[in-house]
C-alpha cells in the first residue's frame, strides 16, 4: 500500500491568512497585557500599597498569561 502525500483540497485564501494573523495578534496582546498586569501588581505589593492581595493576584495573573501564551503558541502555531 502506497502512502500518498498530504495535499490540501483547497488552498488558503488571503482572507484566511488575514484572519489567522488577526487571531494571533489578539492573543499576543492579551498575553502581554496579562503578564504586564501581573508584574505591575507585584510591584505594587513591594511598595506596600495593597500588600496582602496584590502579590497573590500578580502571581496568578502573570502565570495565567504565561500559560495562555504557551497554549496559544501550541494551538496557533
């Protein structure tokens, strides 16, 4: 039994590429915003403005941003 090479039945159009790029850009902006918010919350915690909650929130939000970025990188690659 011979193996056939994988061929797409229909080539991608320019609109498909544009949609993919837009989705990747939106995910990238969300991930960067979450990581930045995590860093800002941790900096606020170090300056004793909102000590008990900002450290934990910063760690969770930053970690979630990294996790979403990793997952999106695997899915949208």
